[in-house]
C-alpha cells in the first residue's frame, strides 16, 4: 500500500500548499485561477475522449453509460446529498472543486492500474508517478477552492485501497477494451466539470458518476454470456 499512501499524502501536501497560496492572492487573481482550472479540466477530459474514441469497440457504449448513469444518479440525488454534505464546511464552491478533484485523481489509467501493479508485483512506479501529478493538481485546485480539496485524498485512498485488496480478481478484468471505454466515459465527466467551472453550463456531475459503472456492468455481462454460450 506504500504507493497509495504516497499518492494520498501528495494530495494532502498539495492542498495545504495551495490553500496557503490562496490566502495571498486577490479576487481578480482567483478569477484567473478559476478560468485556468476550468480550461485545464475541460482539456484533460477532451484529450481522454479524443485519444480513446478511435480505439473504441463499442462506440455507443459511452452514450448508454452517460444516459443510464445520469438517470440512476438523479434518482439517488447523489449531487444533492453531496452538496449538502460539503456545504457544512462553509466553503463556497467547494462542492464543484471537490467533485472535479475526485474525478481527476481517481479516473485514470495510473490510478486504476497502479494499485494492481503494486499489489501483484510490488511495482509502485504508476502510483509514484500519479502521486507526483496529483501533487501539482491538488496545489492548483486548493489555490482556487481552499484546503477542502484535501478531502479528495480520503476518497482516493478508499478507491485505490479497494482496488489493491481486489487486485487478484481485477487484473484479468481490466482489459485494454474496458479501460478504453471507461476512459471515454470518464473523459466526458471531467470535461463536464471543466465546463461547470467556466460557467458555460452547469452539469450535476456527481449525479453522472454512476455512468462509470455501466461499462463495468456491460463487460461483466458480456463475459458471463460468452462463458454460458
């Protein structure tokens, strides 16, 4: 778990450094940081979509994932529950920043395959690399939204910790096909977060999170049918 612990600590460290920087800048500079984070998130999301779409074997799966996932998330009111929970911190706009942080930190090849490499082979390279990237990202997010971004570290620890513990069973399931479809769907969610930050359109990205489980369900069903037939 050393790689996951390192990754978690980098997010906390970056959040502390970024929040200290935030106290030293004015309102105009904060607006610039908001715009920068919005463009960065939108760019990362679009890059994931464009980079993986040509390799998709199921080009309509992401549409079904977003539609089904959004319906489930809206029915469960995930966004409303999340916003009410975050509002208790008293930090304005933290919910938007935290949802973006969780997506950026958790939905990516390094963050998913890293714990598996660590558990099965003792190779922490992916997680050390991911942690270094997350250090910079958390600094940027915390300089915009404050120390509350550190809460994403707990989510990342649970996410990677679960993958680490289940590594034996997941290693065969996380095929390149699955990672491609997951990256496309995740890319749309990250891009939506960027659009939110820029104020172009407000998507309830937390309600869309169940979309990430639809590709997993699809591949599980496909595998079960293949075994049955």
